[in-house]
């Protein structure tokens, strides 16, 4: 389909700028994009504040249109510069990019659709791609490794929490009943989650002594089992650290012993010079 | 009692399907059962939502009956296929299975008994038996090992929390008094638990300056001592990890024992050289 | 002062039973005492519940008197059997024992004094002395060791939390003002503690946008710094565990290497038998 | 500029007393200063309590003036005794010192300015400088080291929390709407922070079933991801402990270097035998 080499090279350069962040222009583009995303989110936020919207409605509206047009251009450029446009369009970021562009256009046809612009907040996730540039790559990588390797344990834990909440919520519905705010089982389960996670809004609270006793059990349970995910991640990260310590060292040239202190000049085992 | 070998083998096969999950049919049965349990719980939930129950009462009623009949058949099959039926009937799961089957039948006689169907949520605990099949066995096993070995420490901790709540709850009852919602000592203890576990519903809150001072102490205490169960489980899991590392090594060539120390040159069991 | 040997031996035996818990009688006495303490606490609790007190006032009153007389006898026996009675009387437990005995007598003279009986809950602390008997000694000891060795770090942390709460509470008083519930600085500091510790009663909540912004900062701060006490205790306990592993082992009789596996029969270094 | 040696030595001594805390007088000055700061904070607190201010207005006013004059003298002495006064005046502590001195003078001109005295609480931060004197230096140093080395990870975590709160807050605004208290997006984000950090004031709470479902997800998320900062700090501190263990060993007999590896036979710095 593409046989003009100049066109390809032009596309390749555009692709590098838009999709990658290794070149100077790529970094610049990503930073500008992030500023535009944050601006657009601030605009949507301010628009939702009634008192502010009344005063500066026109200013906000113009800002929205500028952002929308910029996003539209970016979206088109992304489609043009990529080899397989369909793959981008139906990718996670592709869908988000479209959804954060169209609401302003849709507001001509559908009245309520304007609120969809709030979905732009999802574009902020792009920030993690930009973070890769800086010194945070190591930090976020290690976090991800620790989380990934403890995925199975955390899944079992969340599963256990959910079952406990279903059972305790159901029991609370039977104990407290509709007259005390536990109007149906889903709401009771919602209350059990609110309580077990130690959030405790207080919009629904047990009134009967038996209900308060069960609530106490739920709270102490929630207070104790928070130790489990914490323990999982802590031990995972401690393990990671241990691995780090081992890999950061030299090996003695004469006796081949490893695990030397970081600034060591002589082998701790045979006394020969480490870096002649 | 049973002397017909064909009957025994038929029972044995049924037993394998219903009680075990190692065979293909056994897994299939367990998955079907779980789907039935989840469906039954969703039905009970929806029934408790008044607006939904009004519209689809008949549909929910029929669904309930189908589930009840399925559960009844399963319950009877469980009794038939096991060697010692009484042991099953009075076991934890046996009682739960019965309690989750009979409410619909009882609703002919007793009016309120229908709510007992909510107890079906307890059947969800069976899911942990099915989880054993998959890749989660390691994760949940390690979790259980860590929790079991820190059982004594956690018991001491919970005991300490309870005593602190009783003492502080009693003091708050004396300080705040009935006019500020602390109507009696059990309720004050309930409040102390709500506060110490950092749930904080806010249905009862101290009003006097002295009460707020004591509440502050309780909150900071609760905020700090949550470190204790977390520390217990974290260190237990880190220890487990350390033990894991030991198991990742050679196996003795003469006695085949595993779990040697990392730098071991001789087998700790038979004394033969590990790496000749 | 005491020169009659028979009298001394009688006192010594009494002392052993009341103050120590190594003999059979001593254990029995402590268990009976705990039951009496728990009973007395339950009585005081029930008495504070108005509806219950109305019905069973006489029963509760008689129960109170029996407990009071038993506690009085115990208190006198404690004074008689000890070598230095004054030291006991002015000790922590001595004061609590007196305070939990006299309220009922005082209720003849002073009307409100009866509520002091609630202080009996403090006697529950004795339970930790009894716990020493059982298998929990190891668990609670290790907990105490970990807490003691991290005392300085936890003190610095709590100090930091208090200063942060004073500063942020003061700022919130200036931002939100009296019209939004932040009526004075001590109350604002109380609110800051409620928020930082993630309790969140909701009796006072920021209403202005700026106040909600500062509140968000406090909440995220509180959510993050809870990691600090947890980290302190976790690392302290992990260190303890490491020490445990090292100390639980033999040393090889021929090459003197240590740190053998627990069930090792041969030295991992020289292959000689460990326990000939 | 300064050529009179006696004047310099006088200034140097003053500088030592006011700015340092190594000498006896320096310690004494710092302790007196802390008492003055705490007294001034207590005065400002009491003044904000209306009922107390009415009774003891004159007493509080005189106390305020004494503190203000003392602080003024201290501020002038600080400027006189330091080599580069401008550097102090525009430093963090210099600005705080000024801000905590002037409000009382300003109260003659501006009426509301008196509240600025509350900023004196910031002076409490000085306490950490005094803490350096005591045995807490090690504890607070190790805390700081652990926090500093996990700074990048914690930044990534807080960033992730903020993005999640923006996205979930926006979604909740769309789901619940203004009629249920989610009046605008910033407020919804504030609610998301309140919920994710498990504070849960309850001033705003979801009312629709879908909103409660999303709230449940937020709460379980917040309950789980608290494990991340905790895990970061825990593992950092465990690593610190490990390094500590290394430092608890011999010192080289020829070059006096310390911190050798535990089984080291030769000095890592000069290569001489450690234990001849």
C-alpha cells in the first residue's frame, strides 16, 4: 500500500514523535499533550461548578472547543502515522482518545452527552507512559514486579473479602432489617464492605445491640486482615531487595568469591586486589 | 451392610463426582454447583429489593423453586453416596446444605422463615474447595501457613485490643454520659471498637472536650497498633520466602533428600558428597 | 517482726497462691479471680443498660454485693500475705484493686460514686499475667521485644503526627472558621487527628473548597504515613525472626561450622556426623 | 566588616547559644524556647475557645504580649548574632519566626490579623532540631534514610492514587449527579479521596445502587493498595536492618576501617589480615 519512501519516512518521523518518547521532539510532544490533557480536565471540572460556569461560560466554551479541535487533529495524526490504523482505533488508548474527543461534537445532537467529556480524565493514564522517560522507571518497574508476583495471593485475598462481605451483609440484613436502613441485601453487602474496609461512612449504622455486636466483629476482622495484603506486598518487596543486593557486586579475580561490599578494594576472603 | 459390589462401585463413582474434584466429572459437578449457588444468591438478593420483587415476583419464585429442587436432589445424592451419612449430615457443610435447602419448604408453614434462604451465602465457602484445583493452591496455602504460624501472636493482639476497648469504652461512658449518645457501657465499648479500628461511623461522636481528648488518644493508638498485626504477618511471610529460597537447591544423589543449605557440600541426611 | 515460723510458712503458702501462678492452687486461684472479674464487668455493663436494670435491679444489686465482698476478702488477703504491704497498696495493681472494691461501699455516702465500679475493667489487665502461664508466653514476649526495640522510632513518629495535627488543625480553623463547625483550635486539632488517622467520624467536615483541598492533603498524608509504624514493626519482627533461625542450631563437632538445618544429621561442610 | 575581635567572640558565643545546641547554654536556650513556643500555642488555642476567652481575656492578652516581646527579642538576637542576616531572614525558619512575632503588633492596624498568631504552631517544627540532641537521633535518622530511599516509589504511588481519584471522582459525578450531593467534579474527587483513603466522613455518600457498587470497588481498592506504601517502607527498613548487621563487626587493625563483611578475613580497604 505504501510505496513512496519519502512519504514513509515522513510518516515514520511523525510516528516517532507521536507514539515514542525517545527523541527530543517526542518528549516535547508528550509534555505538550499532558499539559493539554490537564487543561482540558481543569476546564471540565470548572464547568461542573455551577457558580463558576455562570460567570465564565463563554471563556470555558471557547477553551473546550480549542481543546476538542487539538485532540481531533492529534487523533487524526495518530491514525495517519501508524502502520495498522485499525489496531490503534480499537486499542484501549484508541477508544479513550476517541471518547475524549467526540463529546463536544455530540453536544450539538444530544443534550446530556456533554458530560462524557469527563471521561478525558482517563487520558491521564498516558502520564505513566511519559513517566517511563525519567528516573521513575526503576521505581515503578519494581512496584509492578512486586505486585505481579503477588497477584495470585491478592486475588485469593480479595475473593475471601468478597465472600465474607456477602455472608456478613446477608446476616446483618436479617438481624437489623429494613427499619434500621438495611433495606435490602445488596445494600447490606455494601454496608459490610464500607465497614470491613474501615471506611465507615455512617449513612447506615447498626441500631440493635446484636447488630452492633456483629458490626464489632466485622470491624475487628477488617482491622486485622488488612495485615494480609500488606504482608504479601512487604515480603515480596523484601525478596526483591535481597535480589538487588546480590546483583550489585563484583567477583574476586583470584578466589572468585562474590558478594563483596560495594566500595571494597580487596577481597574479604583471600586479600587480593579486586580491581587491579 | 453394603455387599453388592456393583452397587458399591456405582456409589463410589457418585461419591467421586460429588465429593471430590480430581476427575473431569467431579470438576464439572463442582463448577455447575457453584453456578447454582451464585444464581441462588443473586435470586435471594433481588427478592430483597422491594421494587424488583414487585415486578418479577413470579419469575423469582419459580427460579427459587428450581434451585431448591436442585439443592434437594444434591443433598439426597450426598447422603446416599457417602459411607457414613450421619457424619455428613452433622458436619459443618452438611448443616449449611440442609439450611440452604429447607427455607422454601418451610415458607408453606412459617411466614418469616423465607429469609433463612439468605444463609445460602454460606455455601459460597465451598468455593475455596474448588479453588484448590487451580493455580491458586500455592498462594492460598502460603497465606494459610503464614496465618497459622502467627495465630498465637494475633490472638494475643486481638485480646489486647478487646481489653483496651472495654476499658476505654467504660471511661468514655463515664466522661460523655448518656446525653451525648453514650447511653450504656456496651454501646460505649461498641463506639471504642468503631474508633480504634479507624472505621468511625460518626453515629456516636464525643461532644465534650475531655471526651474528644480521650477519643484522640484512642484514634492515635488505633492508627499505631495496626502496625502490629501487619508486622506479624509481614515477618511471617518474609520468613516463608526465606525458607522457599532454601528449597530451591540440589537433591542428594544417593538419598534423594532435598532442601539442602545453599553452600552445602555434603548431604545433611546421609553424609555423601552432593556435587562429586 | 515475724518470728513464728509456722505463721510465716502459712503466709508464704498464701502468697504463693495469690501472687504466683506456678502451682496448681495458684493457677486455680487466678482462673477463679478472672471469672469473678469478668462477671463483675458484665454486671456493671448490664446495670448501665436502663431497660435491663429496671427489670433485674435486685438481682444485679445482690450480684454486685457478692462480687464486692469477694474482692474485699481478696484485697485483705493480698495485704496480709505480702512482706511489704505498703509497696502493694501503692503499686499500680494495688490502687486498681482498691478502686474496684470501694465504689459499692461509697454508694451509701456519695450518690454518683457507683459509676466508679466501671473502673473494674482495668482489673482485666491482670489477664496478661495469667497468659504468661500458657503457650502464649513466647508470642507475647516476641511482640514486646519488637515493640520495645522500636520504641524510639515510634515515639519520633507519634511526635511528628502530633505536630502535623496541631499545624494542620490550626490552618483548618483559619480556613473553615466557626460557621463550618471548626469552632475553636482544640476542636480543629481534634478534627485533624480524626482525619489523619483515617477514622473520619463526619461530625465535623470541611465545607469550603479550600478546606476540602487541605483535607484531601491530610487524608493522603495519613493514608501514606501509616506505612511508617507498620514498616518499623515489620522490620523489627523480621530481624527477630532472623535471629531465631540462627540460634536454633547445632555446631559441627569436627569443623565447628554452625547454622545447620534443623533436622541435619551430617555437617554440610565436612560430612561428619553431627550428633554421634 | 567586623574587625573587633572581642565583638566577634561575643557574637560567636551568642550564635553558639542561639543557633547550636552542643553546649550547655545552647541546650538550655533551646529548651526554654520550646517551652515558650508551647505556651504561646496553648494561649492561642485557649483564646480561640469562646467561653474561655470571655472569662480570662485580660490574662490571655497579657500572656500574648509577654510571648510576643520575648519572640521579638529572640528574633533580633538571631539577626544580630548571625554572619549573613539576610540569609536567615529569608530562610524557612526566618520567615516562620517573623510570622509568629508580628501578628500581635499587626492587630493594632488590621482587625482579623490576630488569627495569624496561630501560625506559631509551625515553630514547633524546631523541636526536631532539639530532638537531635538526645537518643532519638539514631531513630529519626534511620526513619529519614528509609523514607528518602523510597521517595521515588512513594511519588509514583501518590501519583497513581491521584489519577485514580480524579477518574473515579469524575465517574461518580456522572453516576450520582447533583441531587445526591455530588454537586460538581472537584467535590466528587474530594469524595473519592475521602473514600479511597478509608477516611469516610459520610457527609457525602452514594445513594444509587450503581454508585454504591462503584463506591465498593473504590473502598476495596483503597483497602488493598494501602499495602503498597507499607510494603515499600517495610522492605526499605528491613534492608536498613540488614546493612546495620554488617556494621556491627570488627575494625581493621592497620587502617581502622569499620563495616567489614561478617565472615571477612582481610580488610576490604588495605588488604591486611583482620584477626591475626
